[in-house]
C-alpha cells in the first residue's frame, strides 16, 4: 500500500429515500494528513464520515479505506482500521481514565482474550500522545470538557487505527480547549494518521488543517490547501453571501494563523 491513499473516495453518491445526501464526491486522503470538512448544516459532512467508517454504503461510486470497502469489511476488522469519534460520544462514568481508554482495545481482544502487556503499552502510548497521562488515575466524572475530548481521542487511538474520523470534535468547547484539540489532531497527523474531521469553525480549519473539503447540498465545491479552498467566493457559494460577509469581517479582526 506504499504511496496509496489511506482514504480513496470516487464519484460517491448517497441517497436516503428521495433525499440526495452526497452527489458525485471524489477525494483522496494520504497518510499523515489532517482534513477538515466544512460546510453548512445538511451539506453531507456526517454522511461522508459514516461512509468512511463503514456505517453505511454508497448508493453509487466507491469508498476504499486502506484498500478495503469499509461497509463490506467485518466490524472488528474495520474497527482496527478506522476509529470514530461521533458527534455525541459516550464516555463511561465512574471509572478511571486509564480504564476508559483501555476500552479502545476491544477490537483487538476478541471475545475471550484478556488485555496483555502489549494492550497496556498501547493504552499508555495513547495517553501520552494526547498529553493525558497525568489524568490516567482520575475518575472520568471529574474531567473538564477539553480533558474529556482528549480522553475520547486517546480511546480512539487505543484502537491503533490507520484512519481517524471525528464529527465536530471542537463543538461546545471554549477557545482554548478547541485549540488544544486541534493541536492534538495536528500532531497525530504528523505521526502518520489520516484524519478527517467535520468542523463548523472556518478559522480552525484554516489554521490547523492540511487540506479542507468544502461541501454544500451534498456536492464537493473544492478540496485542497486551506488558502485555496476557504476563499470569499467559495464561502459565499457554500454558506450564502450574508454568512460570507460575516466570515470576511471575522477574518479581518482575527486572521487565521
């Protein structure tokens, strides 16, 4: 698979009854790349993430993850390839952070095998990669919003995936915690993961993502480096001119890094 994209999506269409959720989307994500999916509500961002995770199959076109059709791959196998952080993830309560993160090892354990030294090593590595080792013995009930999100990412990393997909990972976080999460994702991409995250904040996408895909009404308007995608014309096309004007005002006040 050397040189092959981790995610390869070709002319994908996805329909739910009479509604077209995605229409002719094509994009490839190489290893070591952080991709931000942006666009208004209903643009197709979550549908695209679910296709990559194998939770649904396309109506037409092709989705490959590490050379496999995710929807046709047995669940334990796809869970070892793709880790998913949904929009409203559940973190177990009343357990230690280390134990919560260790649940990410379940796809590797099977029904009867107990965690061994390698599993414990992977969990500790996941904690270290998300800068949460100091929280390992804390009760999950005591976590702040930003800490909780980093622990959820650590649990996903404990799956030892090749691909990580996240649906609005910075939602409901204050600005400092949003930046913390994006820096973690940026570091993980540098370590070789292919990461696709649905984001609502264009400033975060512009500042931290390697590539941005802008969606509107199920169509991919553009895909490439942030400076080429988050432009006045494309923001107007995706969100409408009033939203585009608000974006331009915000950009003048606080331009992306």
